[in-house]
C-alpha cells in the first residue's frame, strides 16, 4: 500500500510555511492554483465545486462543496513538515489499518483519479504542497460543545484499542513518522515553539519551570519499550472528534500521529482545556474508558499520565505563541497563559489533581 501511495510523489522537499494562507479567513475561497489542482487530482468539475477555508494550524484545511453541499475535507500540508511525502503516506497507511478495529469510526480517505491517496499540487512559484482528501463527516465537532465529558469514556476506550493495535501492527516497508519525545515538546527547539516566550511574569515563569522540572523527573525514570512507547494519534482532543446526530463519534485528523509514550494520548486529549472547571470530569471519564479495555493502571502509570499532561500544557502554550488565535474556539487562546500557570500551581500541590 505504501508504494501505491507514494509512487507519484517527487522526492525533493520544498521548505516554505503556511504564511501562504495567512490572509485567508474562515470560509474564504482557496487560492485558484489550489482549487484547480484539487479539481484535477480528484476528477471534479470546477463549475460544480467550491473549496473554502476551515482553519490554518499545522496545515490548512478546506471544505469541498459540490453543488453547494459539503462532500469532503481537503488538507494541505506545508512542504517538508515533519517528514515530507513519505510521512503523509505513512499516516494514511496507519489510518487504513485502524479501520480494521471493530466498533471504531474513522475518517475515510478519498483516492485521486490516479489511485493514490496523496498528491502534490504546485503553487504559482512552483512549490509543491502535499494534499489529501477525506469524506466529509456530518455532525458537530466536540470542541463546539459546552461540556464534552460524556464522550470521554469512548475516547479513552478507543485510545486503548489504538494502542493495542499499534503494539502488534507490522508496519509496511518505508513507513515513516516522527517522534513526540520530550525535546520535541518542550526542548530547546520544540516542534511548535517555546512556551518560555509566552507572555508570563517572572514569578509565573518560575512557577511553570518548577512544575516542568517535577514532571520531567517523573518521565526521566519511565522506560521506552513495546508496552509504553509506540505509534499514537497524539491529538485525540475534541477538535478532532465529530458527533453525529445519533451520537456516533468519528475520529478525524491523524496529522500529528507519531511515536511517543502511549499515555501521551491522555495528555493530548485534554489540550487547551486543563484549566476549565470540567477538565477533571474529562480526565476521569477518559481513564475509566481506557482501563475498561487495557486493564488497571499502576501507580507509576497514573503519575506518568499526570506528568505528560503538565508537559503537554506547556507544549501547547508554546503552540499558541506562533499560531493564529482563530485556530482555537473564540477566547480560548487568550486563556492559555493564565490557565497554564493555574495548572502548574495545581500540579505542584497535587500531581494527580485532574484525576481526583
């Protein structure tokens, strides 16, 4: 499958940023070069189609309308981002394998007219952008709910099922995904920006540093082996899960999938909302769902979950320093600095505060 996915992709990697789309607002039409390229790659009649921006984050995503109705979601990855075309192809290969898990609903990739799931579309400067398309999923993004806690048991269950599959899956030749190690999260040059550059007072920065040191002390003694470390979704949070009118959930967006501690999926599920009053409900529901599949957690694992949650919170504070505010629900980006300080204070008082 990997060969079929990447066979039409060029090897050279162009390095540019998503600033190409920085002038677009939500709902704005895609640049003409992208619109024409998508229509050509997927065999779409241009006069029937519209391609409008959803959001710009690690990638730019657009909704594809045919005759005025949403039919697909098109994701445009910045050239060279965390692995290039082989990494995108590997993402699709894992997604295909996860479709074999009973009871889990996932997005469906749509092949191009040439039979591949990934294509390269060049802009007016000749730069090639990696583009994939998935079927549109009707429903409400959990992020748009005031309190998504009732769905977190399912998120925990599915995370455990993903992890079990990952431990036993034989990856195809050429499979390539990146790591989510400590240096990738909060190191000297983390993937998404340094949390230390956020707007914090010296006192608050020192408090966060103290909390980070405490969390790192936990992780420094935690091993990497087949039971603890493997391929994970790494972003199973409300923005990447859609609820249908009948209550069914569908997981979307595997763009961040990579290798990390399995329990990092717990931390990522709480991204940006750890400071919210309902966050402990989310954490406990996730844990209940996870152990229902994976079995009881040890005391060490509970401490690791909590440490990774603190690290993730600081990681995502760094994320906010170089991402658009409209990549998050209205007002949430502005809460991140003060909320992170509160999480650090809570963690130092009781490392497992979210699970109480």
